[in-house]
């Protein structure tokens, strides 16, 4: 399929090498099996994690401690290629690198960094990020998970988190909790007594991804378990900004896979004596899908350059997450219609991507939350409070 604007011509030779390496990993290790994983609702995290570590994509935008220290566009391109495989695969890498490793790297003590980052970069240890709770989603400020210091200085953690990617397979959880000083982050080894992480079942989206609840029942942690470098909601929000950047690139991969599938199908499926791709109505669908994909690609590349220049603002990330997820979801829905009845089977990637993108629309800030973020910048009026 032709890449109409040839945006990848703007990538450096190193960025293209990363693209090609991740693309061939996905082609060899993921695409042959991912429909089965989705159907069976499994994600072989333990098997894939060291392979992703060897590929160099875990915490690839961080430096030191065994991380690759690559630029933002490289990280984005890797996310794009991973999500062309499946949003679950990209979610695993986003959570590991941006939501679990990033807070340790940015706000952790030297001891926490030494203990966790090299093993996480290698995929020997898996991380998760616990912010959302059963009763607090878009508004995490009201979280009820609480950490109190007892007279010995130990922290005692109580509460529950919900919808936590990698929860049941994680070795370490970054847990955000209320303390007497405000919201703090805790590095919680998942074998600590009182910690449990049952998996959430019956999902119809992101089935090739582990999603869990986390429960903390008098989890006793040493004083050193707190992330010393941040207090308040800006801690978890800064992690979400990192991960949202990966999403606004990642969904380009899902969108591309859907468009490619629709174009291939339209060229070979015959109705009324000719390929359905020869009908003007089909061509119109494909052309709009390509326009949306290329516009999303332009947005991602621009925001990547801003991030590499150190000037990217949170509302610009909201713009990208909002616009690009919406574009990818629209592309997936149109592609599904081009495939007719075949559009609903896992023999083709389209319905899998389409269902996955429903989660991507919701997590890391829903569409509405990002719209209100942009509305606030445009009007100066805060619709949240
Ligand atoms: C597959 C999956 C994986 C996830 N992984 C993680 C993870 O690893 N870690 C983690 O912490 N969380 C994770 N989440 C949770 C995710 O971030 C939340 O689902 C999301 O923040 C929305 O919260 P909610 O589902 O409670 O919806 P709610 O906040 O209850 O929102 C419900 C609806 O109300 C709308 N709404 C809310 N407030 C407003 C408002 N002020 N104005 C207008 N509309 C509003 C929302 O946009 C939405 O449409 C995951 C979710 C999914 C589905």
C-alpha cells in the first residue's frame, strides 16, 4: 500500500533501523499468534518481556540503568510498529516504560533505580501502574487508597485499584495513594504480604493484554518504598503524559493495519463482476481513511519533534491523543465495513484493532477529558471544577 505523504522519509537512518527492527519482531513473534491470544484472552507476558527487552524497547526513551536513551520520535515509531501488531502489545510496552519505569527513573531514589530499572529494561521484571480505582477514574484526585506511616516509619497501604494493565503478571507496582502530605507514589513489590492482583475477565477489548484489580490489605512497606521526588497529582499526571505520547503514535500502527487490510480486501473481493475497490463509494472510504491516517501521522511527527526539542506541552499531548485515537477508531470502523462479513472475524486484523481502540479511547484520559483540556486552554475556563 502506498504511503501517500511519505512521512517516513523524514525519519533519520537510525529511526528507520528501529522501525524495521520492531516491524520484523512483530511480524515474526506476534502476528502469527495474536488472533489466537485475542480469542483465548491471553498475553504471554513472561515469554515476550525478555524478547522485548532484547529488542531494546522497554524504557527506550529513558537513559542510564540499562535503558536505550533514544529520542522521542524513535520511541513513537517503535510504539507505532508494536501497535500495528496489537494495542495490547503496545500497552504492555507503554506501561512498562512510561508508567512503571519512568516514575522510578524520574522520582525514585538511587536505590530504587538500581534495584528495578536494569531488570525492567531487560524484561526480567515486569511493572504496573495503579492510579484508577473502582470509584475514581477520570477524577483521580479523590482516590481512596491510603498510606499511613506507623511509629516505626513503615508505610501501611490499604485500598483498591482497578483496570490495571499487567497487574497480575507484575513484579512491581507503582501505586499512587493519599498520605498526610498529599498523593505519593509507592514502589510495591507484588510479593509483599497483603497485596493481591486478580485478573479481570470477560473483556471484549484488549483481550491480548492482562488487566487486573489490585488490592492492598495492610500492605507493610519500608519507609524507603515511597518515591521521594514528587508529591501531588503532578506525579501520576506526568507519567500519563509520557504514556499518552506513546499512544498518539501507537494508534497510527493500528490504523495502518486496518487501512492496509481494507485496501487488500477491496482489490481482491469481487461483487457485481468487479473488485469492490473499483466502486467509487469504496474508493471514497479508502481515500478518507488514508487522509485521516496521514494527518494523524503529521500530528505525531510534529509532536515528536516538539518533545525532542523539550517544548512539548501537556495540552498538545491531549490534542494528539484525542485526534489520533479518534482517527484510528474511525479508520477501523470504516475498514470493518469494507470487509463486509469478513470484517467481523479474527481471520482479519480489523475487528481486533477496532475493539482494542475502544479501550485506547478510554484509558489515559477519555475523549471527553482531553476535549475539556483543550476547551480550558481555548477559553481559560475550567469545566472540571
Ligand atoms: C483496558 C484498560 C486498561 C487500563 N489500564 C490502566 C492502568 O494500567 N492503570 C490505571 O491506573 N488505569 C488503567 N485504566 C483505567 C483508565 O485510565 C480509566 O478507565 C479512565 O481513566 C476512565 O475512568 P473510568 O473508566 O472510571 O470512567 P469515568 O471517569 O467514570 O467516566 C465515565 C464517562 O464519563 C465521562 N466523564 C467523566 N468526567 C467527565 C467530565 N468532567 N465531563 C464530561 N464527561 C466526563 C468520561 O469521559 C466517560 O465517558 C485502564 C482501562 C482500561 C479499559
